[in-house]
């Protein structure tokens, strides 16, 4: 009975193909848009999350100045480092970070890159893994040894394929260092920057050999990792008030430093994704509502057109509820055809869009299923009124209908 | 009351319909139209009855009431001992579904279904149907089963409608001007189909016509005028439908 109703529904759709197409366009667009956006959004979020965890997942960075520019804002020093370590609770480890951009040379190969000076626990704080050789040690930091750990990009650019870089010499202006290790590939950072394009040396070495005499003691940034489970927001607050105190800022002066919290960034990203998703939900709701009204409209037209048919069915003994079922099945078939088309279209959009956006296409059965169930529900809800109108027709009146 | 599942068993003889003082009044606005004016009637199993009368004399109204499509305003209507007047719509639906086959003037097939599927509309919902194929064979359309109504001539469409009506093996076959929209030759093929059903299945058959010639194929002819049966006569012999001329 259901199956028969379904077959007849398909026939009716085929008989009025153009009309059926126009009717379901709303639902097709609604479903396709939502499934595409949600799928791509999820892919993008995953990418960003992975990038953030590349930087280090509960990593705090103390920077001079506000925002990204920090011209004029005072730098940090060793004493800041020590005080934060001693006075702020919840800190697992911290490391100074000094960097400068100079050309690095190995034999004939030159590359302008980021030379980063730090201590050995930076590797743990910033979630670095070793691919070849080793990290440098605390002792090497203390004595300002001429050693470095390089990223994969530097290895490729300076040493080339198939050459073992360990023991190789790199010269950066007045500083000459020996490669002791190569870090495992991290790929892109949160802002699309190449995380493997750097040379990491003991900060003591960098301060002594590369930076000018005047800024010798300057530390550009302080990297802090929180204890797992300890709220990073507390660390941010404590570090901020400590630094304000050390810098003698009065209550109406703004911070001349900032604390970047990777966890907060992750939260911000996922909450903005949530906002996007709920916004999309509304857009979807509206377009599905419009689609549903389209279906209701066309089903009412269909009931009028097929009044005689309904009359015949009732006259030969079909029950009202059988007629109701027939029209309901037709409405649901129509809306499901729309839903399935929308899902298929979304699949195409996602495959094309994933490359354009640079996010992976993570096929999510759940959102597809939800979209399908939703479109079926639209058919039931908006098909019910026309179907009931059909079922309540008087057979004689219906038969007389021209 | 008609029982829910099983209709009364078909009987070869005996009274099928018994109507007394049937009245039907249509209320349209301020005007009351009296379509039936006290009809008394008895129809027996296996009979082929012709209803003759001018247009507007109440033939369709009477047929619709007999078939449970419409209800009388007053009067009594007994179907094999079951009182039909005053029945609930649900009961009438079951009566139509299980006991009555209808054929209308305008074939009234569903255009999106093939001949076979149009007939299957009935075989799908009735108690002891013949197959669509059997029914279509009986009206001589065995070869056209998978054609859509638009691919069939008027006479062929009407024969599909007859096949649909009789596929449920109804106790009663009611035809409202089945040849009204057809030319003579095709009209005769349709009447032959009706005659064959009546003869082979023993189905009580009522055929409305306003063409007196057609009444020669009937056992009995009832004349309606102004909502009353004004005359009736019994034919000594039935003329085969194929020999009708008009
Ligand atoms: N639904 C209706 N509403 C009002 N009047 C009707 C209706 N159906 C039939 N009539 C009237 O009842 C009378 C009998 O109609 P009908 O039974 O169709 O006659 P016939 O079939 O013999 O031509 C006519 O006067 C017709 O106008
Ligand atoms: Mg009539």
C-alpha cells in the first residue's frame, strides 16, 4: 500500500517534472547550503584546531605592547622571567624567546629566516618533536654554546636532499652554529605561517653573538605553559597584574604588554563557529520554510487538479485515510527528492569548496542524515493540510468537478 | 448495518435492493430541488435493469443512493436485509468498496496509471478480487493492459472502467450513461462488455440511459420522470447488445 502510494507519487512527479523541480528548488538550496557550510566549517575548524595544537595547546605567550605591533613598548628581561616563575601559580614551565631575522648561510645556500633564541624547555612548551639528532641542553644554554636545531624547511633549503645536516655549520652574520638536531615537521601555524622555517639556538648564544650591545639583555617574548587542568585564564590574570606592578603602571594606564592564550583562541574560534552554525541554522530554517510553503502550494494545486481522481478513488471505496496517505506520501516524496538532491549537490560543493578553502572535506553522516530527516519532516508538515483537504472531499462533488 | 469485514454472501436469486418512499432533496441556497419524489423499487439478483428518463429526472441521484455514494433525505433503503439509509460514512465506504462497482459516463480513469494499474486500485483494497488481467480479459482488453488512458480510445477507456468496477466481483454493477460519450459502434462494444458481466457473473446490473433503444437488452426497464418511477415493463426476451441499432 505504502509502496504503491510511493510508485504513484514518483509517476506524478515525473508527469510534472518541471513543476516538481521548481517546487523543490527551495529545499534543494536550503539543504545544499546548510550541509555544505556545516561540512566545510567543520573541516576549517579542525584545521585551525590542529594548527593551534601545533603551536602548543596550553601555551601562553607574553609579548610587549598591545596586539601584534609593539613598537616602542618595553621588552622583558631575565628578572621578569624569574619573578613570573617564582610568583605565579599554575605554571608548568616557561622559556625566554629572543628572535631576529637574518640570512643564514651554509656553503653556497642562503635563506632569510627566523633565528630563535630560547632555553631547552621551549621544545616541550611549544610542542616540538625531534626528527633527527637531539635538542640542545641546559648546559649548552648556560655556556652559550654554538649549537642549533633547525626546522625541516631550513634543512631542505640549506642542505638539500639526502644530505645529513647533523654536524653541519650554519653562519648567521657574526654567529656560527653547528646543527645538532632537526625538528619534526609542524606545517602551517594558525596564520598560515611556515612553522618549520626557523633556526633555534640557545638564547644566550643569540644575545651574545647577534643582537647589539645595547639590547643584550632583552627578551622579546616569554613562553609559558600551564599545568594541565589549571585554568589558563588565572595565569593570564596573575601574569598581567604582576607585570603591571613591575612596570609601575597606574590604574588608568593600559597594559604595555599582552598575554596571548592559545586555548582562548581555540575557544574563540569554536564559539565563532557555533555562532556561524546557529546563524546558518536560521537561514536553513527560513529557506526550508519557504520550500515547505512551495510544496504546500503545489500540493493544493495538485489536489484541485486531481479532484476527479480523488472522487473516483472515494467512489470505488477508498477510505479517506487512504487518500490522505496517498497525498501525504506524494508531498514527502517530493520534499525527500529535494533533500536528496540538496545533499548530493552539497557533496559536489564540498569536494570543490574544500580545495578552494584549503580545508579537508570531512564527510559527516550525521549532518546529512539530519538534513534528510528534516526535509522529510517538511513534506509531512506542509503536505498534511492539502492531503486532508483531498481526503475530506465529497465523492459526488469531486466526480462532477471539471 | 453492514459488517466491517465481510459483505453478505452473493445469492443467485432473491431481492438485492428494496427501496421504499425514497426522497432526495437538494438544498441549494433558497431553492430546494426535489430530485427524488418517493421512489419504490425492488431489484433482484442477476437482473439487468435499464433506467430511462429525461435529463434531470433523477436517474443519477437514484443510482448514487443505491451505490452508497449519496444518502436519501428520507425513505428506506435495504440492501440484502441490511439497512443502508442512516448508515455512517465509514459503513458506506465499506459497502462501496466491497459490494458495488461503478461505471461513469466520463470514464474517470486515473491518467497517470496504466489500464492494469487503474484496475489494481480496486484489487488492492477489496476482499476477493479477480486479478487485473482477468478483469481486463473479460472486457476484451487483454492486449492493452500496459497502456495509459491517453493511449486508449474512448470505448476502450470505458471498458477499462468496467473492468475496474467488476474486478472486485461486486454484487451490483451500476452504470451511469456508460455510452453517453461514445459513438454507436464503440457504445455497443461497451454494452457487450456489460452484458457479458451480467450473464457470466450473475451480477445485478443497473444501466442508466436516455436512449430507449438500449433498453431492449434489459430484463426490465424503469421509466423515471420528475423524481418518480412512472412506468416499468419487462422484456420477454433480451436482445443481444450486438444487435442493438440506433
Ligand atoms: N448536488 C446537487 N445540488 C443541487 N441539485 C442537484 C444536485 N444533483 C442533482 N441535482 C438536481 O437534481 C435533479 C436530478 O438530477 P440527476 O439525478 O442528476 O438527473 P439525471 O441524472 O436524470 O439527469 C436535477 O434537477 C438536478 O439539477
Ligand atoms: Mg445523470
